[in-house]
C-alpha cells in the first residue's frame, strides 16, 4: 500500500490521511508519556492493545446511541476514523477521587465522590492543560453553550454505560478523559466522540483489591503496565491473538487456538 501522508503526530498516536476524503487513519504507538511529556517510555505492545480496546469500547458506546468518529479497525495498530474538527477540551468525568482532584482539593485518593463530576480542561500542552470554568469555555468560544450541554449529556451517558460495563468484569471506573469533535453531515453539525477509549485515558481499579490497572502504573513507576492493559483486554474478552500467543510463549505454554 502506498505510504499515507502524515497529518499530525501526538504523544501516543499518529494521524494519517485516510483513503477517502473526510477520513483519517489513526495509528496507535507504543509510546507512553506523563506529566506533560516530562516522563517518556515505550511500552511494547501498548499500541496494539489500545487500538483493540478503543475499537471495542467505541463500538459499544456507539451502540447506546453516542455518535463516535470510529469507523473500523484496519489492522493491529491502525483504525479508520472520521475526520472531525477537534473541540480543544479535555472532558474529564470523575466517580472516585484520584489524581488532580485529590491533589487540588485534598480529597484522599479512593474517596467516592458525592456524585459524578464533569470537568473541562483546555487542550494546551504549553499551559499544562489548565482547568476551566464553563464560563471560559463559552466566553472564549471553545464551545457554544448548546455544544457544551450536548457534551455534558454524552459524557454522563458514557460514564453510566462504561461504569456498568467495567463493573461487570470486576473493574471500577474511577475517572476518564474524553475528547469530542464537530462533524458535518450534509448541512447539520454533529458532536461526536473522538480520540480513544483505553486505559491510557481512564483509571480502572480492580473491584476486589483496588489494584491499579491503568496508566497510573506508568506514571507512578509501579511496573507491570503491559500486563495490566493485557488483563483489562482479557477481561473485556478481546485480548488480540498475537498478544495472547506472545504471553503464552513467555509463560512457556503453547498458544491457545486462534479463531
Ligand atoms: N487524563 C488524560 N489525559 C490528560 C489528563 C488526564 O487522559 O492529559 C485522564 C487520566 O488518565 C485520568 C483522568 O483523565 O483517567 C483524570 O486525570 P487527572 O485530571 O486526575 O490528571 P492526572 O492525575 O492524570 O494528571
């Protein structure tokens, strides 16, 4: 296949021109970064796992009526997505205190929040992604009040759905980050879920032990990052065959039959 033109390289993904106008190819790298790019490493196999997990979760979220940019997975590391105009906000939904909210407000990590809290951060690495009030979002025109209403409603529906989905496989959804984009269908503008849904962007704790199964293992040098991501994929029932075979080989076992 001819090499595609690269349009953008982010910290964990690269975007290439898609095969048709209005489409992009989203490539998942193995790179991991944290603390605004100050900490970097390569987690072998992470891109493959996140591509597969994001495919699965985007499709599930799509099934409950949330429009997403996801079209189809192309191969181990690439998926075809709709080209959207990214709204420059990181939309964070929190169920349990962890990370920034614990630090900023002095709430012990692991404290159940009185209700789900949705926060908006500006996507601006050079400013360290500052926390915004809704007033900032609408006054500076990053999103209109109507768009923000829709984003909030989607974010809460996604939270309800994913909380249940993960609880069913013994994982607590502590918090997660979403990104949305604008997509024009004929003359109509639609807000769609973009970016990715994976343990890079969410905190997942084992429901029994509270063991961390997400990127905090990388941020906090806990080790076992790939194993944790693999375990999430395994519980979702979607561990990619290649990863399964590799893991079995490492354990000195024959790979399970592929199907
Ligand atoms: N998050 C993310 N990208 C960011 C910042 C946060 O995906 O640039 C996710 C993070 O993985 C977590 C949630 O958003 O699941 C809330 O993160 P928090 O605001 O607590 O920031 P952190 O502690 O990760 O700096």
